C-alpha cells in the first residue's frame, strides 16, 4: 500500500473522510489528447507492456484531471495471453480472441503457471506508486472470472452471451474448471499488483448483468468470492464493479467486497440500500458528460445529495469514460465533487 491514509482508501473502508473522493473509470483513454499522442507511437498492448509508458499514461491522466486516485493503465484481457489464448484489437470490432474456449478440451489446455509473465503490470504499478508516494493512492485492477470467461468463450464482445451460457448450462464441470483456472491466474496477478504498492483492487465484472439472480448465485458467486477473499488476504480492499445489475446487488455483496460499483440505472441511495452494509462507488451516466454543464451539475449534485455525506461513497461514473467525451467536462466534474 502506498497511500493507506488517503481519503479514497478510507472511503473504500467506509470510514469518515473530509470530502467525497472522486476518480473515473477509463480516465486515461482516447478522449484525452495526451493519450492520443502516446497512441500515435504505440499500440494499446505495447503501452501495457512497457512499464515506463504505462506509468506515464496513468500519471498524466490522474494529474490532468486532479482526481483522488490513479488507476493503473493496463487491459482486462492481458491474463488471456499467459493462459494460452492470444488476442488482438481489431479496429471497429474491439478485442478478438483467436481460438475461443468452447468445450472441456479447450478448458483443459489453458495454462495456469505463467501469471508471473504479467510482471510488466506490477512493474508499472511500482513506478506510479514511487511517483506519487502517499500523495495519491493507486488502483490496481483485474477481470472477474465470469467477465473474463465470457470473452474467452465468445471470442470478443457479445450481446447475448450464447456460447458462455451454453457452456455454463450444458457443461457445468467444464465451466467451473474454467472459472477456477481464471481465479488461480488472476489472483496471483492482482496480488502482485498489491505487493507492488496498489492500495485498492477493482475487480471488473462488467457483464454479469446478463444473468438471472439464481444463475449468478449458482454459477458465478462462489468463484468471484474466492477471488475477492484471495485479494483481501493480499491486503487490499476490493471494489467489485458490474453494470446493468440492480437485481444482483445484494448477491454481489455476498462476495465480501468492501465496495460495490453501481451504474446509473439505479438511484444511488436505492442501490446502496440494496447492497446493505459497506461502501458504494458511482454512479453518473457517462453519456451525461456530453451534455451541457448545467445538466451535468444537476445530476452530480443529485448523486451527492442521495449519498448524504454518509461514510463510504466514492464518486465515479456508472461505467468508463467514452471516446469523444469533452475533457473539460470531466475536469469540471472532478472539481465540482471536490468542492461540494
Ligand atoms: O480505466 C483506466 O483508465 C485504465 C485502463 C483500462 C483499459 N481497459 C485500457 C483500454 C481499463 C480499466 C480497462 C478495462 C477493460 N478492458 C474492460 C473492463 C472495463 C469495462 O468497460 O467494463 C474491458 C471489457 C476491456 C477489454 C477492452 N479493451 C475493450 C472491450 C476495449 C474496447 C475496444 C475498442 O476498440 O474500443 C478495450 C480497449 C481499451 N482498453 C482502450 C483503453 C483506454 C481503448 C483505447 C485504445 O484503443 O487505445
């Protein structure tokens, strides 16, 4: 841990703070001219694999926005490569996994012994922690078993998750082995980020909202809980993020994560009530950042009003910043939350 006394880490632990901390998912990304300049020189994966460049991108975004935490620049899918599944980003299509995982034989082939090859990410974490010291906390992150498994079996982004659910329903043993292998690799990978100085780990379960409550509890919660527990043992509080999952909130809390990420589809106080105890993060609609300042301010104020100064609110969007978002709106939003 590099900034255990920061207001962000305290808020994650639902302790009282002087003001609401704020940061943004995808705060380093294509909407930012400094990032686009680096992308002229390097591909996304090249940035991830060069710790000095990844650290620079992380630091530049956090400093340009004046936010209360820096999230390490990496990608959710990096662990797929060390498990034996190469992928690339295709323009307009997003990530493409070359040989998707569809059956027991594909699951059996996946490797779990090379998490160490992802050391470039923890090296970048180390550099960012060294730069900020106790001044600014650093967030490490990883994918949750379900969301990573969905990319592995769909071969990329998906609308209906047919291949994923097909394996889940018709080969439950293969499904559970897949999630178990993901927990083995990802828990080592994220624990290494904690050892390198990350203060908090955000676990992205972006697409769990496609599941019913029963399926989520039966096929996903046990392995997600295993991951959360392993990372807590490494010493970091966990933010468990998901979208479109208002019906899953109380089950998501069963994983034991300190902070539950809320998207904009549910009012913050209602979402918080459904979660029960602990902290929440969210939840402005990222598309609001394309509106005029008056509209943004009104909605941000409403979120803060609903949080009502209770300990344990981290301000964020309900999902990542979109390309083309006006940077000045993001900066103004951070300032507004900090001055509220
Ligand atoms: O938040 C941050 O600033 C840290 C960086 C970060 C990236 N990806 C860099 C990135 C984080 C936290 C991620 C997580 C990630 N990656 C998720 C989970 C987050 C979520 O949206 O719920 C997922 C699903 C991925 C996989 C992925 N990577 C997708 C679907 C895409 C979009 C593909 C496309 O063509 O736009 C990416 C690309 C990606 N990862 C970008 C960034 C900044 C886009 C910019 C670029 O191509 O340079």
